[in-house]
C-alpha cells in the first residue's frame, strides 16, 4: 500500500523532471526531450536544443533534485531528533550558519586561496572555499544548538534559541557585507537569492557525493530513528545507542544543509515543509517509508520551484528563495492550523 | 553472586545538578526474584523515578552496583539488556501517525536486524501479547486516539513484546480511574504468575498495592536523608512503618482493613448501640458517624439506637426519644444537623 504510494510518487517525479527539462526561456517540445537528450549525450555535433538540454537544463534539474533530497532529509532528521514538527535546517538557524561561512569564504576568497596554496600546495576554486565555509558554519551552529539542547528541555525554547542564533549569524553576514567590495557584495547577494543553475557538470560530483553518502548512511539508522519518536529514554531502553544516532543525525544534517547552501544559496522552507507533507500523505511514522518518500517528494518540490522560478516563456528568472518561501510558508501555516484543530479534537 | 533477576547493593541514587551532585538515596539494597510483583511507594519527591531510572540503566548511579541476572548492569550490552529488562515510562507519546500495532512492534527492536524486518516468530510473539492484553480491538488505531486505560495497556504490551524477565513501570496507574487501576493491577499480578515476569512499579496507591503486591518498597525522605524499607505488605503493616511514613495531616491507617481513614478534627460525643442492625448497615452507619465527626463515648448524654421492632433509628437524650427516622439517609441528615449544632462550641474550644 505505502510502497504503491511511493511508486506513484516516483512516477510523478519522473514526469515533473521531464516537464522541468522542457520548460524554460525557450520551450522544448515535451515529447522530444528524450531524443534531444540522447543527442546531447551521444553526438558531438549538437543542435541548439540539445546543447541547452544537456549543458544547462539537465545539470540544473539534477542539482534541484539533489537539493530536494538533501534538504528534506535534513529536515526529517531534525524533526525526529528534536521531536518537534517545527524543526528544520532553516528554522534552527543552520542555514544561517552556512550563510555566514559562505560570506566569509567570499569575502576572504583571495586571502584564503593564497593561504591554502602556500601552506598545502592546494589550488582551490571559489566553490571549494564556499563549500568548506558552509559545512563548517552549519556544523558549528548545529553544535551550538545541540550544546544548549542538553540544558534546555523545552523544545519551544530551543527553537527560539535557534532563531536567535540564526539572527545573530544573519546580522554578522550583514556586517561582513557592509565592509565587502561592490563586487563581493554583488556575488554574495546573487548567491543569497538561491538558484540551482550554478552547478555545471564538472562540479556535480562535489555536491552529489556528500548527499549520496549521507543517504546511504541513513540506512543504518532507520530503525533507531523509529524508536526516537518514543523519546530518548524509551529508545535507550530498547538498546539504541542514542548518542551515536544523535551524532550521525547532526553530522549528516550539517553536511546536507551545508552542501546545498554552499552551491544553491539558503533555500528556505523545503526542509521543514517536505517531512510534514510526507507524513500527512503517507500517514506513517515509519522512517523506512519516510526517508525515501521525503527524498522523492523533496526532489519533486525543488523541481517544481525551479520550473516556476524560470518563468517559462520569458527570459527573466525569479530568485528561487522567493518561490520556495511562497510555497512553503502557507504550507506551514496550514499545518499549524491543522494540528491545532486535531489536538482540540482529541482533548 | 546471587541469581536474582535484578539486584542492587549499596546503591546511591541521585543526579547531577549543574556541577553539584544531588544525592537522593544511599545504601539501597534490593533483590528482585522471578515472578515477583513489587510496589514502590513513597511521598512525592522521595526519589522513586530516580531509583527506577537508575535500576533500568537509563541513569548512572552515584555509587554502588546494579546487577542484571548476576551481571554488572554497566557491562551488559544495551541490546542484551533490552532483551531482559523493559520499562514503561510516564513520558507522553504524542506522535500523530503512530499506529498501536507499529508501537507494539517497536518492542521487537532488540531482536530484529538492521532493516527492522519482523520475522514470523516476531509476529507470533506480538500476536500473543495482543491476545493476552486484549488489544485486538485497537491495533489499527493511532496512539493519540486511545483512552488513558487503553494506552497504559498498550504501553505494557510494548514492554512485554521485548520478552523481558523484569519490567520497571513508572506510575502506571496515575491517570486511571479506580476500575481501570484495579484491572491494571490484576493484569500485572496475572502476568507475574503466568509468565513469571517480575514487575517493579512506582505508585501512590498504597491501599491497592498492599492488596496485590508480593513486596512493597517504601522510600522516604527524613531531614534531607533518604530512608527505605522493603518487605511483604503484612510485615510492613505489623511493624507500623506505614503509619510512620504516610500518616500525616489527619490521615489514619487502619491495620485491620489495610486502609486509610481521615481523622476528623472536631469530635462530638455520642453513645451508640447498633447491635440489631445487620453487618453492612452497622458498618455504613459507623462510617457516616465517623465522617460527621462523632466519637463513641459511653458517658455521652446523646445516644443512638436502632429499634428492631419499629425498624427505625432513635436519637435519645437522657432516656427520652428526641428524634427518630426510618432510613440511613434521613439519619445522616439529622446527624449533620446535630454536628452543626455542636460545631460552634467545638471551634470555641479549639480556639481557646
């Protein structure tokens, strides 16, 4: 039953993927997408459509899907760990931490590059620095929040704390931006709008490998994740190593959120909205269903957001962040209202 | 080493408060044998939950050792421990989409592989638990849709799915009404006899515990120091420990019925003679008299009799019938009136 639902969702993903490829500033006939793609892969002499598809739209669509997978998984892990439906990489300020890292990486790009070259003989590209900065920033913030989470038992207080830390990181970013040069500022601003089109083929492995590794790692924690919904004491009484599960979840969330943020900017709301949607669609708490379902649904939602932000038929594009917020924020309001009414119904 | 299921020697419980160590109890010794039902009692804040958490290995002891089947608890691998010891906690399970069946299946966690796949044997054990606790009607419901009584049974079911030898329960009866409390205690008692599972449960319901438990452990705090007693209910009653610990603020313990009575502060003298009533009626009438604050005194001017021929209660003062009535209800009304007449005097005396 749930597996059939999952299969249907995969079919939907395939369809959305194809639509995403066919739409854009120039519309490529939907049914001819596969043949142009094949042309792009196989032959050297390509038509314009094949070039657009293969060199531009395909990596963009793949990036969007990877981001969807990463952010929704990160959100699911945070919600299971904090046992709070409002947790998510963006809400807990983890994305802000990544932003801070990226801002620093952009601002001190030349200095850092020189440092790494002279110290380790490494010639790094800007995106390497951004990736490193983002993952460092997000894990630092997560560690900070985790440190407080031991002392603060109330989840609401913890979320508020996450928001506050996020604000502080945000204002530090503003201060850094203020001192940056015109060019640095512009490049940072452009990054902060969010977009999936900054990952050409040669960089795709850099974003794909961490996300795939985290997803594979999660397979070993599916059982533990299921017991966490009973609370840490019950989980421990069942023989789960709560400490190890917690470490994995935090590490993989920082890597997932950090990787996405480094390349695509702070993408809002996917991480919090998708796990919710998945639970409501699948009516289950079983992470063996939730993790794959979340990933597929997250990929769908990111593809849809990307398609919309491309404003099909026009040469303009909207900031991705605006679209995900426009979709995500009402969703969360709806979920909150729905929760309120169900809890009243129970009482 | 002894072969008891769960035991502790010279155990000190407590918790870390910031950098300070807060000691709750010292030198606790306890041995739980197979099939024993043990009630853990004590006033609020006596350290019952702390002891349960320490015994279940969820919390470190400050000092002393806990043994599970003769092995040091700390040295037992978590999965092995989970196959011997299960807990039922007070924390609320608020997951919207968690089905009762899925919740019970989580009890099989220590036995399943990495994917959590349930083998036919696992299903068999789950079915047995569902059957034994009569959970069949709600395995498909969500956890949030259960009543308090149903939920408690499901929680115990999940613990039993672990096939434990010993189960520790933190206040399993606290939100239940009396019939459900009794039902639950009966269930634990039955499980301890039929399956040989030992239960240690904390509770505030001493009267019920005295009637079903094999042993009772009483924790108390006296002048900041923890004391404890453990024995069979009858021996505890005999030694007067129960009165010592629990009889505060007008509470009296009646060792004959193993129940508590509320001591009335104002006492009105009354002489009564109810021999002609049957046993139940006598007991009920005396209950009403005690509740309304009357005390039996031979020299009292006011006296109450039951006249068998007329089938009526008679209140007499110096040999003269003042009032009479047919039913217990009427008598209570009259006595209530009388106690109000007395009251101003007694308050005066109290104030004086």
